[in-house]
C-alpha cells in the first residue's frame, strides 16, 4: 500500500475536499483522512500511480504539495536535518559575509555550490577565505540579529522526540551556529565545520576535513549504527546539492524548498509546507503535534 499526502502552506490553508476526493477517486484510494482542516489530508492506494509526477506538476500550480510513499514504516525513528535554508531561513556564511562587507561575492559562490555547479569543499574554503580578519564577535551578532528559524521546526523536533525518535543536525556550515540552533530547537546532537579563530578574529580558514556531502552520508551511517537503526528508519531533509547523498540514502529523503536541480532528484518535494509538513507525511495529525 502507498500513502498519498496532500498539503498546503499553513499560512494560507486552501486544500479543498473536492480536490482531495477527485484525486482519491482517480487513483482508487481509501477514504480520506484529514490531518489538519484545509491544510493536509491523506489516503491509501494499492499501487504507485504512473502519472504521479504529472499530477504533482498540476498541483504545484495550485499551491499544493503531493507526496506518494510506501505506507509501511512511514513514522521514522531518526531525523537527520541540514541547517542553512532548512532549519533556519538563511545561509550563515552569507550573513557573515554581509557583516564583512563581501556579501554579494560570497552569496554568488553559495548559490552556485548549492545548485551543484561547483564543488562544495572548494567553495567553502573560498568563501571562508573572504572572511579573513572578521571579528569573532560577528558570529553572535549575526545569530541574534540576522538568523530566523523556519516555521514548524521546533514542533517537528518536539513531536518526533516525544515519539522516541533521535534528532541530529548535520550542516556544511559552522559549529558556531549549529550549537546555537541545536540548543534552541532541541536536537540531540549536531555536526558541522569549525571556523578557525586567532586573537579574536577569523583566520580565513576552516578546519579539515570539511564536512560536505559525503560526510553527511557518513553521519547517517555512523549514527544509525550507534543506535541500532537502519537507513530505512531515517528521515533526511535538506535543500542543497550537498544534501543529496543523505536524501537519497535515507528511507524518506525530503527536498524542502530546495533548489530546482536538487528537488528534481528527490522523491519527496515540499515547496509550500513548512517543517511541520515532515510530520504530516509521516501520518501525524496536527492534533498530535507537540509545541514546545
């Protein structure tokens, strides 16, 4: 059996019963279950539909996300999440660069790296190099004044942890930010790159080896091995090219508001929902959500 989930942006819930019933009837689905009125609904179907992506395209024009996945094992025992432009709404290196007066140069490199146009590791070294001599205090200032959290993140973490799941933040960004984000949202652990500092100023270097695409996959393997889980037990979420390895390896890999080149390679694509969408696609109703 396959579970079909339809959902919209929680700020503009506009999922109609007529639309849900139309698709349910077309695909021979079971009775629809509403996970949140006007926002998210699901039903079961016996076979994965051949026209899934054509329907997905049509629904995107209507502001509706569509996810089709095996119904068994949907509720995951582990969440592996990217940080920049996923759990938070910014790219931390871009915000540091803005503080250093090199924002446009760094943002251009970031965009090309996240689209997979250039290698992540080299791009990170180049961007960090442009931060040479930035006062270390800029890190706290950027976090306080420039970083905002994507809606639904705290609820996602709290609800999955209440159900016994383990949560890990794995970022190609910097530990100076992941430690703050992980503490704020309640992640069980975090991993990222380490910015080198001397005399209170950034040296323009990042400690090696750099945590990139392969390191995120290795984190998935290491953590699941430690916990006695398998990749099938994991939900991984990210938005950039360096997230594709863990997205493809996880039992449920989610491209969340991702770059088009990244989303095209993911089976689960969320473009309208916030982070609470990751609960809906696991079959949680909004009445089951835990808000810290």
